[in-house]
C-alpha cells in the first residue's frame, strides 16, 4: 500500500506523468500485475453529478494488456471548460491491493520505521526557527541590532570606529574644559594683580605730590610694600599641583582633538606674574622723585599684565569653540553609531511574535510527523 501525498477530486486529466497512478476505493484490480496501465475515457450522456452541472460525463477506466478492465472513477468537464480530457500511459504501476477513496494522486513512498524523513525535515525547520528566535530575543534583551560579528561584520567595524571616535571626543571636551579651568585660575590671579597695581599707582601718585612730607611718605610706603608682597605670593598660584603663574611653567598644551596632529592641540600662554613683580620690586615711595619713577614702573607692569590677560582670554575663547564643536561632532557620531548598533524594537518584537507562532506550529508538525509511520505496525497485525 502506498502512502497518499495528496488526494483531490479532479474534473479532467490533461496529462499524467509516468510516475503517477490513480485509483478508486474498494474496487480490486482483476489482474494485479506490474504491467503498464492505460487510462482511457468513455463519453456518456449529459447528466448532473452532485452539485456540478456537466456537459457530459467522462468515465475513466484502467485497462491492462490482457484486456481486463475496471472502472476507476467518474469525472465531468464543467460547461465553461473547453479543454478536452486526455489520456496518458502509465508505465510500471506497482501491485494494487486497494483503490483510493477518490480519484487522486499517490506517491511511491513506502512505510518505514527506520527513518522518518518528514520528522527529520520538521525537526530541521524547528531548529532553525528556535535559532532565529534566540537571536531575536538576544537583540531585544541587549537593545542592539549588531551584538556579534556574525550579525553584520561590516556594520560592526563601522559602528565600532564611530563609537571610538565619539568616546574620544568626550575626553577631548573634558580636556578643553580643564584647560578653561586653568585659564580662569591663572586669569583670576592676574586680575588680582591688576587691582594691586592700580592701588600701588594711586599710592605712588599720592607720594609724588609735595603736599606730603617724608614722614607721611613712609606711611604710604608701608602700604605699598604690603601690596608688593601680595603680588609676590600670587606668583605661586597652583592648579592640580602645578604652578601656573610662576616662571617655571609658562605654557601648557591641551589636547582638544581625537587625532595625533598639531592642529588638535592648543598651547596656553600662562600669566607670568613673576616678571610683573620684578618690574616693581625695586620701586619705592620714600621721596617725590622716586615716587615719580615708581609710576613708570607700575604703568609698565600694568601693560604686561593686560597683555597676558588678553592672551588668556583668546585661548579661553578658542577652547570654548572647541568644546562646542566637539560636543556637536560627538552627538552626530553617536547618532550615526546608534543607527547601526541599536535594535528596532518595532521590527524585533514583530519578528519575535512571528517566530513564536512558527515555533508552535513546528512543534505541532513535529508531533504529527512522528505519528505518520505508525500505520506500519497495523500491517503486522
């Protein structure tokens, strides 16, 4: 007995392959042999068969070489069909024990208990579905579309470079912010120095007047010396353990870019308050001529401090521009990396539901495939 791969009633036979054969239920073949079988047609008067109205009824017969015949089935051609029924020779039909329930197509697949090809195929498809479902769940749980090189090798390399640059830009922005902090610290000391020099100039101007005698000039000199000592103290201003207003460290280099090139570095000229202090270190207000000379020294010191402060301001403006540019650049790189890395949850959740349904169907198909060859046991009973 052959297993039925598909059974359906037909209205016409236009061509029949030599690998196919047809049969009708409970009609035994009078000569069950392996000889070729011919399918022929016989036209009968018009009649109504079931719910189908036909122009004519075509009876089909199986004819063996010894002349024995047996009716296979009855079929009819619909009224609107212009395609004639044909006939085809079927070669080497297998021995027939029973004919099928209706005119149908049977495959030459025997019962087997050693291997179940249908179960193997269903199992293979189920494993593929489970693998795809696992990958989808991994994308959903990690939030990443590409979380391993096998997902998309080219995209992984591109996204990794973008992410590296974006993270490096964050560090470059922090460096620029640290540079601004150094500038502001140095500039605050320079600003205080300007205030001291302005007061010292007021005292010198006061001492340069003959309205004061020598004793009163000594009082003015005492305040002048105190302000000069404070200027000397400001030269030791530190930032993170580094003197930034002394003669030892006059420049600092800040890395504000992600590449190892000179254009990605900014050199900050610090305020050298030691030189400013030296310009007024010998000034005294004990006499009118010396007070007038001190006025010139103080004016020179003020000019030096102003030049230093302008350089600090220019460096700070450049660093602020670098910070703004670096932040915008980093945002764009992060967005580009996100488009590659990040998972589309709308797509991934829809894919997860599809695969879950497919996995359930695969399990059901696997169970049915395992039962297909159970009929072989009945042949032994």
